[in-house]
């Protein structure tokens, strides 16, 4: 992925996704919209195990930047996602 996207674009995408999925945990658990831009959105379906993998990817990214508060919030969301059957 890093070969196709600049570091600043990756950072923008990760931060936009972070704010999208952590804004409302209940909505995210029910309908995991990882990215939204006007009328376009990227949703990860329930029950295929990709939601928790996406959260893991985000945790790894924010750990590398030492943004541990974001990591903690993502871990809490991941726990809820897994309890819901992802």
C-alpha cells in the first residue's frame, strides 16, 4: 500500500477513517463505514472478520506515531466489534 499512496495521503486517510469509526460506537458496530466522502462510502460487511483486521491496521499505524489515546479507543471499539460477531 505504501508504494501506491504518499505518506501524507495515508495519514489523511487513516485519520478520516479513525474519526468516522470512533464517532459513534453503536453505529459502527451495526454498520461499519470505514470511510465516507460526500455520497461515497466504504463499508466493511458484518461477519467476515475484516472489521477487526481493519481496526488492527489502524492501531498499528497510530502506535507507530505514538498516538496511544487513539489506540486505546480503537481497542475498545474492536472489543465491541468482536462481541457482535465479527
